C-alpha cells in the first residue's frame, strides 16, 4: 500500500509538472506571436520610410554632377532630404529574452517552431548590423556635406515661407546665383562625398531588402505558431 501511494504520488507530481510545462509553453508562444505581430507593424513603417528616402537618394545620385553648375537647387534638396535620416527598427524580443534566460526553449517541443523562432532572431541581428552601418555612415556623410554644400541660403530663404508662389520665386532667385551652393570645388572633397553618398544609397537599399525579408519571415513564423498551437483568431 505504501509503495502504491508513493507511486501514485509520483505520477500525480509528474502530471502536475507536465500540465505546468504545457501551460508555460503556450504562454511563451502567445508572447512570441504578440512580439512578432508588433515587429510586423514596425517593419511595415520602416519599409514605408525607406520607400520614401531611397528614390530621393537615387535622384540625388542622378543629379549629383549638377552641383558644380548654377541652378542646382533641386539637387541640393534631393541631397538634403535623402540624408535627413532613416527610421530605426526596434526589435521586440521581450518574450525571447525571457525564454533564453529561464531555459524555456526546452519547453517548446516542436523543433520546427524552435527553428523558426531562432532563424528569425538570427535574421534580425543581420538586419540590425546593416542598420548600424547605415547610421554610422550617415553621420560621416552629413559631416562631409557640411564641408561641401552651403545650405544657409536654402534654410534661411525657405524658413518661414509656405506660399507656393513665393517659394517658387525664391527658388528661381537662388538658381540664378552664379556662385551656386558649393563651399569648395576641391575634387577630392567632392569625390569623397560622392563615393560615401553612393555607399550610403547601396546600404539603404540593402537594409530595406533585409527588412522586407524579415517581415516575410515574421509573418511565416506567426502562421506556423498559430497553426501548431491552435491560436486561430488570436
């Protein structure tokens, strides 16, 4: 009888642990799905922003040579807006950090689910490297632009003007200035600015591509998790 009681107690304790582990596993999956959904929204906003600045950067590339000619206001505007910055992607990894810290990955029994989560995490890290390079390069190029372009006439002329007719008159006047907008005609300084500008454009395109791939991977992971854990409608 004592042996039977001990055995039954052991099975009861094992059952309780199993139930607790299953509950914890589902809580983790709920958290991962929530984090991935948040990331999807963020990635949509980031990609949309890249869609705005990349064409502006490309226009700056096409018209770059016009900087050394009068009437280059349009080129200056392309450069100024294109190098105005970019929208950061802030990774939502709250649940994944909790899982790693507690060793909870062992509770997720489906290997395909574990692989999907870890592959997404690895892909995020790759995308964030490109974003870091882009940020460092942006600071460098903005500094170079400050030594090449004279932005003072543009900034001060348009600072408080909102009327389109007045803006056009100012633009026409600035474009007629034979001095143009260059602070220097040093080919080395201009060439360095151009080279880094093209590099920035290419890294921006790469970053956008990686963010788009990341969004697809997040959507696939969400679909897999919902299907395997019966989270339909959640």
